[in-house]
């Protein structure tokens, strides 16, 4: 992973926002959290919505873990006076991929039916009004997988644009499902026993919906290094976006940014997805923006970074059109 900038790791990045935390779902008595970030300098009128999912190989991560929350995405939200909604979800290996997709579906139902009443409840006299006609969804790494899955599964036209930041799209690839040497984030090869011990010690029905790194980073890396992702994710065809994108009738405009030297989520997955996207949806705008760098290559980027300006302009015009 690229050496993170100081701001990338600091909770101070959230200072421009009022943050409200609630839950969008309860599973076996376990609430699944969602954070609503409202810019302190909020313009009047209906405000566009930015829906974001965190990364972590679907095994670790948390909604407001600063290092995993892209700096320029927050800057984009403040520049457009957009409301941000960032969700947790059930994590592997306690859950499986279908559980996670069920959470994402229920989360979107909450966004459309309960977000506005929630805002009204916390600010009865001054609740901002959400513009549901202008929604962009984004995520980093495994969060990019969930942003794309949202576009694949939500009703046509309900999401205006998608931003995938080094998204983990080709989850069926051998990289995640065969064991060979992979030095992820500088972590040496970890033994299979780490995964087996965790699985053996997990109580039936256990639910984990967030984990603040370094918690479970070793587990996530061990699952990938030892080629066991699909073992825990599952084999349902709906879990594999590279195949699914060729079967859906419509997709919103898409921007993918990826580092060409990414060893945590190889760029070939994004290339395969975009190829399948273009084949099925040739008239839908899509941009694969490749850059020199590894996972997290954009940690120091801002909206003033020259290479990023064109990408942001590309996707913003579809989000706010």
C-alpha cells in the first residue's frame, strides 16, 4: 500500500462534517451501523447524495476508519455540498457473500425510505433535504466491489454514477483463490492455520459488522494469500461482477481509478470488468483511469491534483446532470 499521508490517517479529515450514527438493520439482535455526514457549510435546497462503502477484503474495515476513507471523496462531498452516507455490513468469514449483498439491499431500502425521516428526527427545524435524483455511489477496494454491486442490483436510474477506487471486482480470479506468495501491504505470507483457528473459534451465528484495523487485517490477508476468498464468499453467480455486468440491461456511468502496480487488488480485475462493461453497454460512459502506483496511490491527492481533475469532472457531470 502506498505510504499514507498524515491527513489520510487522521480523524481530522471528518472535521468539515457533522456526523450522525444510527443503524439501518438488525440481524439476530445485532445492529448494523450507518454514518451520515452532513457538511457544516451546507448550502440550501435539495442536496445530492454520496453513498460510500469501506474496503478491507470484505473481512475487516469500518465505516469511519480514516485511512480507508478517501480524502478527495470527502473533499468532493464538501465541494458539492453533498450529504454522505457510509455503511457497515456483515463481514467474512462469519457471514458469506449473499449475507453481504442482503445487507447492501436493505441498506439501500433504508436510504430511500428512512434517511429523510431520520434527518428530520435529528434536526426537526433544519433538516437538509436529500436529492434522491442525484446519487453517486463509491467505494475503495472491497468497497468498490459493493459500489458496483449496488449499480448492478438497484433499480435502473436510481444511481446516477459510480466511482470505484481500486475496486476488487474479479473476486473469482486465481489471485484470491489459489495459494502462492503474495506480500500484501508488506505483510509476509501468513499460515492457513490462522484462518482455520479463527473459523474453529467462531460461534455459530456470530456476526461481525465492523473491525477497525489493525484488527482482522492478518485474517483478511491470510484468506487472500492462501487462496480462500470464494470458500467464504460463496459461489452464487450474483457475487461475481465481471460476469454479472454482461447480463444486466443497464448500468450508470462509471469511473474506475486503479494503480498499475497494485499488488493487493491487481489492476487486471478492473480491466476485465471494463471490457465486459463496454461489450454489453457500449453507449454508457465508462472511464478506466490507470496511474503509476500501488494500492492507495491516491492517498495524498486532492481535487486540485492535476491528474485527478479530469476524472472528477468526468463523473461529476453524470452525478449532477
